[in-house]
C-alpha cells in the first residue's frame, strides 16, 4: 500500500504522535531520529527558561519558516544521524536494516521482519528474479560481507537492478571497515530520502485572488544542444521528452539465449510529455518540465540528430551512424535544477548533468 501523502506545511503542524506516524519510519526501525528532530524544532515552547514576552521566540514558528521544501527538511533530520549519533548508535541504525539475502530466502514472506517499505523497495529491484547461480553467489558474498563488517549489506535498491546489487556487494566486500561504514550510512540516507519523498508533497501557494495552486517542489528541467561538427548551437533540432514508467519485473517475460524465460530488467513504458524544436541558441526557450510535473523518476530526451544534420547539408551515409540519440536520466531531487546538455556530431555525442 502506498504511503498516505501529506503537504509539507501540514506535516510541520502535526502533533508529535501524528508526525511520527507519518515519517517516523524513514529510517528503518529507528523512529527516535525523527522524534529527536521534532522535540528540538517543532515542540510548541519558548526558547530559554527566562524568556520574557518581548524576547521570547517560538521555536516551532521559526522552524516552519525555515523549512520551505522537503530537501531542507531532510537535511535537518539527516544531521541527527551525521552529527548527533555516536558510533555505536550509527552501527545500531545500520543493523536495524533487513538482511537482503535472508529476505530473498524467505521468498518475501509478508510475515517476516521486513517493514512494508523494505518489501516494496526490494520487489522493485528485481531481486526476486535472481537465477539459482546468481542467488548462490549472492549468498556467499553476503555471508562474507556480514562476517567482515558485522552489519547487513545495505543498498538503496529501489532504483537498482539485480545486476547493480550483485556488482555492488562484490565490490564493497573488499572495502576497508571505515570506508564501508560510511558507504552503508550514505545508502541509509538514500533510502530515507526516497521514503520521505514518497510521503511529503510541497505546500500549496496562494495566488492574489486567494486560489491555492500546486507549484511543485521548485525544481525544473532544461537542456542545451551544441553542434560540435560545426562549432555552433544546434538550431532547429527536434527533441522529445518522455517519462519512463517502470513495468512489473515479475510479469514482463523475455526470452534469454538458450530458450530460458526470465523477468525483464530495466523495462519501461514511455509516455511523451512534450516536444520542441531548439531555438537559435540550441535551447528549448524555457523549462521542459517544472511544477508538479517535475517529479522523481526516470526520463528520456530523444534528440533527432540525424534529421538535424541532414537539414544542415552534412554529408551522411545512407544509414546514418547516429539518427535518434536517446539520453536516459534520473531525477532524484525535485527541488533542484536539472540541466541536460548534448554535445553532438554525426559520429559522436556526450552528455552530463550541467548547471
């Protein structure tokens, strides 16, 4: 069952018990982290034992004024882990996470110790589709990892395939102790961030006429195309933006070499969101995605490079080396600006997250 959504301003106005019920589970089986944040910042009290009416400060009001988006809220809570927990308490947080391998062996039994959030995250990873050989390899590496570090192997699996999981544990089992504890904590933060985003919506904005509108978390998407063959911005290139919706790995079946049928990995349904023709500066002329439509997920920009270079009079083969250039990317922080540049010629292209 999906978590019940709540707007940020409403969340920050909840009682302690309701606040913990909403987001107390973002750190696995460790609600005390969120509880400590609430006690320090959202309890209705005055700062200072001897505050007078004139110099009293409502701590909760200051917190609500400071926390204007979900990323600020998460960073405030995260500090209680990074700066407020002792070494032993951090280890306890890591050990509160489920053993991925043990969970697989229990066939995702709903009666096991996994939280609902962990069950959903592991199902999305495709871990249940491990072949017998892959599962045996995972078991051996997992036991070696636990023996060496005395914590469960933790990976933010919601955005990972089974191949990502196997490669990660094979690499991390050879880390030194300090590096691996830091890596595991970063994965715990990634998991908490994804869980918080699944719960918290941005506050509504009141317009001049009193109407409330949803403007999203504040992030937006732009792109810029540079023609490296001619050293100019790529004017007049057709571009399409798609949202990639993950399909169920348990039901989408493909044929593998040798006739074996296995669940498909990285299979997405593409939904066209918008299209544009680049302007004289090689840009879209405005955000491609913003407001509530700018959401966490996977996307694809399809650049019609073959048509563009043909229109420029560039000599191309009968079957162009590059035709449609697809760039798939993920949006993890809906409060940020994501910029996707494309540097392209008839024979090569590159991209990166710009600014």
